């Protein structure tokens, strides 16, 4: 809902930005459209004007050459038309003597007809040819206007009618921008209300979940060496302009690790070990709804021992049933409850330092837990205790 609202807001802001320049753009469009409408260039007109210009510019030469050509074709005595006519009469007589000449007679007669038709077309065209300096000047001027407008818009002259339609469409869109703007404003308001409604439902769900989370984690803290400690979820409504895809709440985890201490933000008052144990409690409480596949705990056993350490190990073991849990620990009560052990050690030759991680088999696990229990000297009794801890858990 929030993403839909923000997308509509962006569209609205873009249109509002464009609206600031709309009046200036409309004035410019009106000027451009006025020039093109005044031109009234028709489709195909440019080609016709160019052809007519070429004809008028060469009218004298066309007239002289056509007169010569028509004379050659039409001369009564020596013209091509008269010669073809005589040849047709002669060949027609000869084909009567020999039928093999009939196809030639037909072809020659067809040529005579085509020459007569060509001559007729030439005579018609010649009758239209005349020098007209005034018309030539008018055509030159119109072509000049067309080409000047085309250069101004960086297009070919033939594209000017299409450009006029495009500019008119943009003008219509800008003239109707107020309607579009009002529609977008209403749509943005509706989507914002839908987002706020969803955020309100989310806040109600959070309040219900917070109560359950507070109870579960406060209970775990009593077992994790923080007797009398308390966990609380502080929900503060955000100003309307600050709500986001995460809702309209500012969530702060509050904690008191000792009786009598006021609640304070978890990140500010909890020590490293307390933070790790509270984090463990949170992970256990939310294990069924967590999507985190691997959890890493370090210093989760700082400042604890005995029964509390065993409780930490039990919680880690429970969490490991559904997630991969990696825990760095120095306590046998925690380590003995793991399913797999990796021993981490450092070595140095005085110049460089290396860290080694070694997977332990069953007997090595017993030895390592025994070392954690007994220190430097490991007795049979210590080994037996280690085996008992590992087998029990």
C-alpha cells in the first residue's frame, strides 16, 4: 500500500513540477503551432512545388527543345510520324503478298499509334509551358518558408504536417493538465489513507505481539542470570509525514537487568554478555516466525556459570532444532549440549600468527569438555564427568 502511494506521489510531484513551466511552454507551443498552421502545408505539396519550380526555371529551354522534338515527329514531309505512316501502308500491302510479314506490319502499326499518342502528349505539355517569372518567384518564396521552418525544427520539410499534429497533441495535454493534476491529487490522497489504514492495523498487531514478547523474554531473563530483570517494548507513533513501508511506529526495546533499575533502551544499558543473552531469549521466543537460517552467538556466557550457564546451553540447543546455531563459548555447561564441536586455537612462530579450526570426534569432544572442566590437569574423574554431561544432553 505504501509503495503504491509513493509511486502516485512521485507522479504527482513530476506533474506539479511540469505545471510550473506550463504557461511558458504553452506560449511557445502556440507560437510554433501558429507558424505551422499559417503555412498550411498539405501532404505531397512539397514534391509538387519542387517539380513546378524546376519546370518554370527551365521553361525557355523546355519550350525550345519541345518545339524541335515536335517538329521532328510532325513534319509533313520528313517527320517520324509521316515516315511511319508511309511504312505502314507499304508493309500492309506487302503482307497481303506474304502472310509472314503480317506480325511485322502489326508491330509497325502499333509503333505508329504510340508515336501519335506521344506526340499528342508532347503538344499538350508544350501548350502549358510558358515563362512566368511571377509564379516562379511565389513558388521560390513558399519553398523558402517551408525549408526555413524545417531547419528550425531540424526535420525534413515533408515531416512538418506530422510535427503540427504532435505539437497540437502536446498543447491539448497541457491544457487538460489541471484535470489530470486534480485526479492524481485525489488518487494520492486515497492511497495515502489506505497506507495509513494498513499502518494502523499493523500497530494494533504490534501492540498485541509486544505484550506476548514482553512476557516471554522477561520470563527467560529470570533463568539467564538477570533475576528481577524486565523486558518491555516501547511503541511510539511517528508523525504522519514520517510513516513508511514499515508502518507508523517507532519501536524501542527497553530493558532493566536488575531489580530497582528503570527501563532504558536495550542498546544503551545492556553489557555485551547481557545483550547476547537477551538476544538469545528474543531468538528463542520468535523462533517459529524467524526467517534467519543461521544465528551466531559470541560472549553469551560472559559473567554466568552453574545453573544459568546450563540454561543458556539448553536454550541454544532448543534454538538449534530449527536453525543453524554457531556459539563461541568457554563454559562446559554450554559446550556439552552442542551437536558438533569445532576447537579454535592460535599459534605463532614469533613473526606470524595463525588461527586453526579443527572438527572434533566423540573422544576429542570429551577431552575438550574435560579440559574446560578441570583446567591443565585432566583426571579420569574429570573425563567421566565430561562424558556424563555430553551423554546427558
